[in-house]
C-alpha cells in the first residue's frame, strides 16, 4: 500500500507544483505581516487532496492542464479560506501544528484575510471562463457555509440523528471533494453521466475523509495531529464515534453522565475531556466509525467504473486508499 | 431636484421589486433566528443604488431584464455580506438604525452568516452565465477586501496622503459601484469603450458617495444616520474632512493635540470625540470635502456622454445628483 500511494504524487507532481505556485501567488497579500502568515498556512497545507482529485477527474478525459491547474488552485484556496474562518468561529489555537491566524491577529483582520482568500479563489474559478465551473464553485461555498452553520447550531446536542450528522459533514467537507471532482470532469469534457459519477466519487470520498478526521480527533493527540485530542468534544461537536458510543452506554452510568456534561459544556477541563476520550476509545466506537468510513471509501471507488482511462482510475482509487490509510 | 429624483425610482420600481424578491429569497437561511436577522438587515437597506446603477447601465443598451435583475440582486447581496463582516471588524453596534448582527449573535455566527451571503451573491453572479460578469464580481470582492484591509492598516495614522485615502475608499466603496455599472453594460451588450465609460461613471460616483458618507459621519448624529457621530474618529479612521482639517490647524495647538490623541486612540471618551467633531465642523473642512465629492459626481456625469439612450442617461444623472443631495 505504501508503495502504491506514492505513485499518484509522483505522476502528478509537475502539475501539483504549478497549482502550488498559483496558490502562493494568490496568497501574496500586499501587507507583509499578513502575507507571511498566509503563506505559512498555505505551505503547511496537507496533501492537496482536493486539487489532486480535480486534476485527476479532468485527466480521466481530455487533459488540458491550464484550466485544470487554475481551478485546482481555486479549490485549494477556497479550502484555506474556509479553514481561516472556521478557526475563528471555533477559536482554535492550533492548525497543522502551527498557531492559527486567529491566535496571532485580531479577529477583524482574520475575517478580512479569509474574505480576501475567498475573493482570490473566486477569481481563479472565474479565470477558467467556464460558467458551470463557477456555478459549482459558488454552490460549493454555499454548502460549506451551510455545513458550518449546522455544526454551530447542532453543537451541545446529543440527540442527533445519523442523517443530521451526515448532512452536516457533507456540507462542511464532502461538498468540496464532490465539487472538485465535478469541476475536473466538466473541464475534461466528460459526458453528463460521467460528471455525475465523478461527483458521487468525490462526495463519498469526502464523507470517508471527514469520518476519519472525526476518529483521529479522538484517537490521536497533539503529536500526530498538531492539535490536542478531543477538540470536537470541547466544542460540543457530536461526531459519529461519539454518537456510536452514546448509543451503547448504560443510561445514567458514570460514562453517560460524564459524556452529557462534556458535550453540554458543563465540564470543560482537559482532564474531564481526557476521561470521555478514554471512554470512547474503550467502547470500540472508533472501530465502528472507521468501518463506516471504509464503506464510504469503497462506495467512492465503485463510482469509478465509469472512468474510461484505467491508469487514472487506478490513481483515483489510490486516493481513496490514502484517505483510509491515514488511520493506519 | 426633489421631483426629478423621484423619476428614477418610479421608472425602475418594477425591476427593483424583482431584485428585492431575489435578494430576500437568497437571504432566507434555514435557521429561523438567523433568517429573521438577515431579512431585517436586507429590508432596512437603503436606496438600492448599486442594483439601480447596474439595471440602468444595461438599460442604456439592450434591456434584457432577467440576467440584469439576477446580477443586480448579486451586487446588493455582496454589499450586504461585506457590511456584515465590516461591522464585525469594526465591532459596530448600530447599522441602518438597527442593532448589527454583531451585537446580537456571536462573532462566529456573524462570520458564517456573512460567508453564506457571499456564497449566495456568487451564485447569483454565476447564474448570469456570463464569464465576464463573474470575473468582475470576483475582482470586485478582492478590491473590497483590499480597501477594508487598508482601512485597518491605515488606522490611527494622521500622516496619510490623499492618494492613500482615495485608494482605500476606491476599494471599500467605489469598486462595487464601478463593478455594478460595468456588469450592467456588459450584460446590455455595450461596446468595450462604452463599458469602460460606464465603469468610470460608477467609480467616480462611488468616490463621491463615500466622501459624502465621510462628511455625514462628522456632520450628523444618531437621529439622521442611525449611528452616533464621529464613528470614524472613534475607530481611528482618517477620512478626507479630517485630513483637510489636520492640514490647516496650527501645530501643537489644543485642536492639534486633541485630534492626535483621538485619532491615535489615546482619548476615546464620547466627550473628547464630540470636541474634535466640533473642531472639524468649525474649520470649514466639511464644505471643502463636499466640494471634492461634487467634483467626483460631476466627473461621473461627464462619462455619460457615451450613453446613446437620452432617457437612461438622464436617470443615471439623477442618481449622481441624488448622491450629492444626501447632504442637502
């Protein structure tokens, strides 16, 4: 698996580097203090999965690198902009192992920097000159906001359905994976049926990605994630592993009482959060959540049957494996 | 003048009502508490000058209402979104005589509501299916952010040039007037030369509008503006009337010392701000600033020579008069 997952990055390196250059160019604000912070954030960025999916979805059809690289840079910047605002909303102190903008700049400056990055990402989407790409871009931004608003309004509530959880993480995370795959397929000139298959691939993959994220938040600590464990619990965000854990504990048991107090925000010491994290780990809920992520990743791969080019299909499958592999 | 300025609203009422309906539809968020607040804000909105300019710029050529109404609603929502974020940046308590979202919701919720409105405005721009309209939209958003960042970084500095001031208000305000006029002309199918003339009209008109705003901030109080006088001074924002005043006071005089202390943020009592406001009023700087606004409005009108349809040209001239009339 380790060997295979290197293929996709090797094959796509030249275009990913072009995406990188476009992103850095757009993040270069006129104010040195902000420019440095934004470039740090952009450079600390992860595996560039979203741009990669976009490039590959186009490559599966007609590979015209210019508009694909432009759109891919737009998608990565949209992601960065939404992280900047999300960290302000959550008042998070660390992101990608570094202080968030939010912890260094006033919240006013962070709002404006996020808006500036949104503007830059919209300019890149517009530069593709494809009305459909722009429409996907705009509706993806709306979906992301919807997901983040849901997360805010659903916070501190243990009585959520799996459907509510899935709708929320679709908006927050999967919508951008879906949009990236759709934009790539559109720019590649895929048939409408294939565009929809690739969109479905992106959507399911994004769901898998977020569930894995939710598991890692409970399983790993600062050393692996660059942020402390149990952040979601601290914010009252109820994720799938927590829901699965809640469904199996004895009502009014000490675990139940502790979980309700932490989710409700009545207990917020790190020690209390650590206890609930330990309860969840012990319950087996993490493995059950990972099984759900696996199912989404498998379903994502099943949508790739439509993809005509076997090499690109293989690379898109690799990405699905990579998303699940983060937990290995 | 009063009679004439009624013409444009009478003539354009049906289409402005369609714009209104599109804006309200887009502002209708899924969460009742937020939806009510956003609809209140949208309905309290002013004269809809930006959508009006867009509609008229199109009407001067080929009047195809559907895309024009869509783009006009997008422009009004972009304006609303930027007000929402700007009030958070400024921590303003009142806007249009009502409490800001910022004073009722957590700053996290306000960021997300602003982002949601940005997304809705981008969706409307995309719905025009004109790559150029989308490109204007995106670069206007970038200009607005640039202007707001400049306002933040230029705050508390009395040693600013007129050029810095103009660049800042261009971004913050005039860019959207310019973009609205340009989008309208593009959708109307104007020649490139005419598109540029209308853009120049919008830009100069927006400059006049912001200078008038800056004068009103010092001249009127809560009763007329729906917010207390001298807000800019309180935030350390140095506007044209303040710059003109500063240029004519005796160095180290009591007025000079007081002005420096208020702009620098060392004095922030309402009583101290009121004293500086009175100093500025007495100095005649407000009239000089209004003369500058007048000059921009006249220059705006001069760009209308290009407009072929005399009736629409007359209505666009009315808007320029209306912007200056706010001070009468």
